[in-house]
């Protein structure tokens, strides 16, 4: 199966969350693969993609046949939306995906920026969910303003799971009461990984 990790914006915690998932799922006995189709702001090496690759290869030795260019097939130096940073070659993404997919039970696919980031004129980051037939995990920052960010995202699409990346405990005073009242269950990445994974891997 494939899991697409996205977020309410950039620098919210996609890579942090994906690293946690690699470790947690691997410890449950799954062979985990990682894939970041596009990374921008790359100078020498894709920083986020390398973090994912280094972590995953510790648990899944099958990945030793791959290179960082397989994990991150599209790399742009400009730290901008892909549509601005350069031309996205989907055949390179497809070729890399076909190399990685047979090497794992679960493939964690990390997006770039938020869900509505334009990749091309007619393709947005959220389109990768359908493109890869993936379950979706939406990461939400816990800082003031996250209610607005979360609810705008939920109006736009329905992730299989959304969860809070907890920055500090002020969340429980400022934001948690509203979310708990409206949504009943509020999953925290740092506390509820088992529940998050159970929801994402039903039937696997």
C-alpha cells in the first residue's frame, strides 16, 4: 500500500512525521519504502529526501539498490512551488516509483509544501494521492491559527487521517478544547502513532 503524507502548509512537519512512521511501521514488521517525488530548495543534495532515505535503509536493506535520485527524482534549486521552480518530468517520477515499489510492503510518499501547491498548470500536490492510489495523512501544526488551517484543508479534501504535530503544550489550552468538541477524536503524532497507523493500514 501507499501512504501520502501532506500538510496544511510548508514547514509543518511532513518529514518529521514520515521519519516517525518509518521507525514505527518497521518495528511492526513491515518493509518500508520512502519516496519524495519532488523536492525544491536543493543545493547539493535533497535534505529531506536524504533524511528519509538514511532512516528507511537502516530497516529495509532492499533499498540499498537505490540512490538518492531514485528517492527524489525531481530536484529543483529554487525554493518555490514546482510550477515556478522548473518543469516536472512525470516519466522520471514514474520510473523511480516502479523501482522502489517492489522493494517494500508500505511506501511512504512525502509531498512538497501543502496540499494545494501547484505542480503544473493542471496538476496539484493533492493529485498525487489519486496518482499513486494512496491513503492520505494530513499533518497539522499545533500553533495558534491551526484551526483555520485545518478547517480550510478539510473543506477542500477529505484525508484518511489528520493529526496534530505538537510543538508545545499551549495547544491544549488554546486549540484542543475546540477541536475535541467538534471532532471528538484528536490524534497527536507524538502520542497516537499506533492509532494513526491502525487507521491507515486497515486491511493491510
